[in-house]
C-alpha cells in the first residue's frame, strides 16, 4: 500500500517553497526525492501536547524545545537552508498518527516522528530536548548520536559549539536506547540543550537571549557538518 503524505504537512511544504507543484491531496511519498534540493534539515521538536517532558515547577520542557526550535528554524531559513519543524505548536504528534495500530500514545508519537523524517525526506534530523538530573549541580549540553559516522560527526560539531557557549567540556555519546536514533535512516542527533534542574542552565534555557544563543550555537554546529560532509 502506498502511503500518502499527510495533507497538512504537504500544504506546509508547498507554503515554504519546498515542494514544487505537487498536490498535497494526491502526492505520494516516493515523489518527494525529486522535489527537494539538498540539504533538508528536519527539526524534531521534542514532546508536546499532553506530553510535557521534564519540568521545573511550571516550566515545561515541551515549551523550551519549541521556543529554541523556532529560533533555530528562523536562523537556518535566513541562511538559505531548507528547514522543516515537525511540531509548530503545543500538540502531540501522536494525534496525527492514525496509521499505526497500537494503544500506546508514546509509540505512536515516536513512530510519527520517524515517518516524517522519511516523508520529507530529511538530510539530517536534529531532535531538540532538555535534560534533568537529581544532582542539581549537573549542567551543560549533551548531544546523543547514532552508532554511525555521519551522525557522530554531526553530534561532535554541535557539541563543540554548545560547549563553547556553556564553557563546558563534554563529549557526545551514542544514544543506543533511543527510538529515534535507532529507527531513523538519516544522520540524526538528540540535542539535550541543558539541565532544567540546574539554576544556571535553567536561566539560559528560559530567557530569550539564552534561547537565541543556544539556537545560534546549534546552527554553527550544523554549518560545520555540511561544510565537511
């Protein structure tokens, strides 16, 4: 059975000039490889809707992820990169998944993210998240990657850029347990932009100035990746 692209996503791609003259009601996923110049960056905005992610008081990860992702999207687009966000508001992607027969909202959410990465199709996937730890002194960014060379280089490029911002020294890590990294074919990374449980990180994560700096650092890492690859 040939799966069609969701109408709302197809319409959005046409609006952003990413999809030639295809009709969102009739276009097939297989047609997309001819419609996208390289590269296409998919920003995977973590959590959303009923799934708030981690939190600190009334500060929710899902909102931070969306705020930083919007800033990253605008930076990338302003520099000519073809970029798509898979969540543009406060909703769960599981609500858009009507094709996977499972009662698990979590699995439907993850599967929808993976499916969209193929439907675009994405050159790279950058998944935005926020970290949390019992030890409130733990701070700084962490980038997780697939057990694959291009993903590892993308993670290293972003990690180095974020480390300079946070004045930290950390190496990216293989994210073996994570569904997105195990199932997405494109080079993909999960960017933990900081610890919501740490006062200093939280101030960076929740301020407009801090969010902009984080987005700019991730952008610099992405540019480094494409410069070499």
